[in-house]
């Protein structure tokens, strides 16, 4: 996924890894800046790719990808929540869950993720909304 965002004409890209004591805080943030129309085009391609993503099995694990448009207050129109679940062969419980929120904010696409061994970790919307507000302010939106 990040390869798609980064290789489709991004003018600048940055990744940041951090730890926080706040439950649900993102562990990794990925940000790409595009031309005015490039961000919208890339986000549309990302949405289509995620929607077409099949379940897959490899190395004794089954990976399932689900996504939904995130239309909660404060999020831009182009925002999706992606959940990847990894289940070990012979188990019904997830071995690992990765939650991502990806949003287009003007000419930027931000991807914030959290991964953990809990059955259903939830990426908190608060830190993501703070990042979105910073991006809006920086672009005068």
C-alpha cells in the first residue's frame, strides 16, 4: 500500500515511528505530498486497490483485509479505515491485527497505523484528527 502512495508521483514522503502512553495512539505515521490533482488520483487508486484486495494465505497464516469509508466528524471526505487481520493456521483467534486510517488532506495523504497482538486493537481517532488538523492548518484549508 505505501508503495502505491509513494510511487504515484509523490513530491515528498516521510515516515515517523513513535511510542505513546495514550491507548490507541498510532505507532507509525506515513505522509506523502502530491500535486493538487495527484493526491486525489492516488487516493482513488488506493481505495480501489484496497477494495479489490483478496484474502490470502501464506506461511501458515491467513490474512484478511477489510475497509470502510470513515465519515466521522472532523475527517475529510477522502478517509478510509483499513483493518488487516492475521490468523494462524488452526486457530480462530487473530494472531495480529493492524488498523490503519488513511486520509487525503488537500495535497497530502496521511497513513496512520497501529498494530498489536490484541484480538481487536482499535486505532484511536483522536491522534489522527490532530494530525489532520495540523495538515489543514499548514495548507490553509
